[in-house]
């Protein structure tokens, strides 16, 4: 088995090292991770400059680009053979509901999925690494399961793990994505040079945390596993938009 490991917090993040350590023995582990933190990078690719690929002091391969760059370069240029699985994380913080659209952690997994490789993103919900070993143990169990009994392709799983000791984790729940309220306002501040600048504010609180959502599973202390797909088409709206748009250029 060959497992490609990446993340968005950067090659030196504790969550990456914990994930790699936890997966030891399950196969050949290849780590290709961003040189610096790219949380919130979503699926961006770097197209305005070439990418440097270096070996970091910890032995991991790092790329001066985004999470998607890392997996893309690994799959198209660095690896001799396709991996059997792409895993990403363990992220420092939740990737639930709308977070999945912004997340670099999910994006790294998505890049594998787009190449037809099963992929799993792991996030530790509460920031800080207090119970990282427990989260890594959960991640190992899920990866072991996928390797031993692969889900029917295509596979893109979004896993959020509560920051709890292993014995306090209330099992695994398979969920749908919830929804967040809009983000908190930007934070305005002034630089030492007198320029007004703006920090993007924190994510909004949960708006849809109904039973069956990722948010609800986490509130209950459970691990949330959400199967994702990428068809953004609003199928139910096609007929209405057809009636609305297609007459526009009938005489063109
Ligand atoms: Mn991150």
C-alpha cells in the first residue's frame, strides 16, 4: 500500500507528524506538504510561478505552494506509482459545514479524489493539540478500515474528530454537512505605518446543526464522517434556468 500524506497547516505542523506516526506500518508513506501554513487556501493551484520541492529537516517533502499544489505535483511529477490513498491532516481546527469550501485540508484530499484516488481529510475540531494522539488513533482506524475494506469508488471522506481522550469519544457518526451563519465581521486594525488593514473574521457559529449533521455529531462527542462529492450543479434548478435563460439569444 502507498499512502500520500499532506495537510494545509504546513510540513512542520504537529497534526501532520501525528498522522504520519499513526499510519506507520500500514504501507509506504509519502509526505508532501506545504512549506508554510495555507489554511483557507481551498482548491487553489499556483499558476503564476514555478514550485520548489525541497526535503525538510524532518524528512518530509515540502512545496512552496498550496495543499492542492502539493498533491498535484506529487501525483503528476514526484511519485513513480499512484498511491492507493491520499490522506490530509490532521488539521488544527474544525472543517465542518461551509468550512469544507474554504479548507485547504479538504482540498488536499479533494485533489487526490479528482485524480480518482480514494481520499480522506482529518480535522481536530477544537484548536490546540491537547488530545492529538487520540485523534491520530481514530485516523489510523479509519485508514485501516479503508485499506482492508475499501468503500466503493469514488471516495472523499471528511472526518472531524472531537478534541477528547480516546475513552471519552462517543463512537463514529456518519453525517451530512451542516451550515454556518455568515462569518464574523472583519477585524480592522492599524499597522505601525498608519495603514488601516483588515483581518478576515472567524467563521460563523453553526446555523444548521440538526441531528444528522457534522456539527451535531461533534456536540455529542462523536467522530463525524461525511462522504463528500463535487458536483456543484443545482440539478433541481436546471429546468427553471433553461426557461429563463435560453430565450435570451433566440434571435441572435
Ligand atoms: Mn489548517
